[in-house]
C-alpha cells in the first residue's frame, strides 16, 4: 500500500497553467494559486517535503500563503516565462529571485 502511495506521488506530480491559475498536483494533494497573486519566485535547493520531485526547486510565494510552496518543473526558465514573461531576476544572498 505504501508503495502504491509513493508511486502515485511520483507519477502524479505535475503543474498546469490554466487561465489565471497555477494548478499544482502531487498525488492526493491539489493546490490552486492565482497567477496574479504570485509575489515572487525564488530558485532554491531544499529537501523540505513538498510537491516537488527534485531538490532543485522554485519557491513560489503568493498573497494567500505566508510560507509559499515549492515546485520542481523540468524547465524552470520556460515555466517562469509561461507564468509571466515580465518577471525580472534579482540576485540575493538567498539565491536568484524572480519578482514582478
């Protein structure tokens, strides 16, 4: 049973941009974030539990969450461009941050 659950997460993790929403799916968990509410996207390397299958991740912060959510799209640059091509990149001590 545990194996089935882990396989569900492994093969059932994906991210969809639909209209003004970013839909994050990871096994039984589903999150919907309004793209207009995204305040920043930061490149991170982290092992915290999240709907991300890699330690190379993007931390998406938005107006409805204090902590944000980690994801790991295959092509980070293309993903960020599809969220908002006008986001700009800033370097900081915590990594590269893409902001509006």
